[in-house]
C-alpha cells in the first residue's frame, strides 16, 4: 500500500544560520547543558522557556535540515513512499513583513530544488509571510505556478493576528483560484492569550496550547463568513483536526443559540459550523497516534477528509505507520487516507 505523509517539516542551512544571527524572537542559540554539553535550543517568545530542537548547527545537518539520503533512509525504513515537505516552526510569519517575504522566497526556492532532485519522493508546501497579504498571495501564485509547489503552510496567527481579518482574504482568493490548499499549522497562543499558559513548562506548546490556538483559528475562519465568499477553498488541520471533530455537535448546538440576533461575528455564516468543517477542511493524523480520537474523527468526517501524516522530525515515522496500519477500518478507506486523498488534493 502506497504511503504519502503530508506534514513533514524541514529547515534549510541558510534559514537555520539566519535564526542564529537574530537578536529578537524567534531565534535559535547554543546554550550550555551540564549533562550533554552544547545543545541547540529554540526561543520563540521571550515569555516562554526555550525548547530543544533537532537541526544541528550550520554545516552539521540534523534530521530537520537533511532533505537527502538520511531522510530518505528513514522514510524507507518506515515504509513511507512520499513526503510533502513544509518549513518547520518557527516560520516566516514571526518576522516583520520584509524579512518574512525575503525568507519565504528563499526557502521556497530551495524546497523546489529538493523536489526537483527527488520528484517521486518529495512534494512541497510553500512558506508565506501574510504580514504583507498581497505579497503573500503573489508568492503563493509563484510557488504553485512557477516552482511546482502544491499549496502553502502557515503557522497559525500572524504576530498575534488571525487570518479571518479581511485584510488577509486576498490570499484566500488566490488560493481558491489556484486550487491550492492552505495548511494551518499550530504554534504557541497569541500574545493576548499567552499569560495563563506560561506558568507551566510545555503547556503553551504541543501539549495543549498548539491545538487550542489552531482550533481557535479554524473557528474564527468558519465564523467570519470566509467560506461563503470562497466556497472552494480548502484548509488542512493537523493532529486529527485539533479536537474540533469531537466538539462539532456542541459547536453547532451553541452556535444556534449564541449567534441568534445580535452576533459578535462580522458576517453571519449561511451554514452550520459543522457543514463548513466537513466541506472546506481536511485533517491529518500528524502527531495523534491513538485509536479513540482517530475513530471519533473517522466517524464524524469519513475517510475522504483524512490524510496520513507523521509530523517528522518531531514524531516517529515508524510509530505513525504502525498506528495507521492497526486502525480497524476497511482497506478501501485505509488506501484513501494513506495516499488516495493526498494524490487527489495535491495532484500527485
């Protein structure tokens, strides 16, 4: 059975070197560790503790920066035929507009070169800097029509702003016209919400804050009326939909009550939130390798809306494959999730 993993991250040597030179956040730095000597750590926000990262120092590629034989060996070992690559967190959304646009173009160019070297093993999602909405739309068009990339990945909020703001919608208009899906990848909550998370190490990150922020972002898009304007737009969420499949019944139920008459949203949507979620969203298995949440998502969305993903290098490719092989669903649906849906959406 062919396997395509659609949320697999990379970083270029040049991008890594830039993060080491930055004085402001986000940045990477080398710190001393009493037990392990020198170790790389990633700082994404001054109010948060750093996290250990996998890149290796410039000139010493690690799992994140290896887009050649080392990564291919790990894919082969796990039985993964193809990976859809995207720039790892922190992305260019965290920079100012000029810096973000510059680095989006550089990393997209490098990603396109990697895909060209291994066209049967890799495809790519572009990095974008929506700080400049028109520039991000233009870069998406260039990435798809000139570089051959298959869509884009955006790391949730844009320096505290969410993409439901109308100033960003030119990007969605372009994405719909191109048939290019947008992957909303999670990151730490926005500065307005960060303080309650900061008391406990890890709470703001993948343990809880990442999913909470990405789920919030998706709900803001749904409630904004975005999909009434761009009904063919496709959004992808990782981690089995950031818990939204579990909540859809209650979301619909309370939406019917809380959004009657006076509404806090800028434009009242024409459908139930669950209808937009089922029509305009796909979810992936990235970093969620447990049967109960998978079966909930499968029963709510069906096999046509789920993609296989690992979240490499932050999760194990072998564990991801072992999990997906084990889920109690029919082979026809497993084929869709493993490769058929990705082949269709990304025209692979």
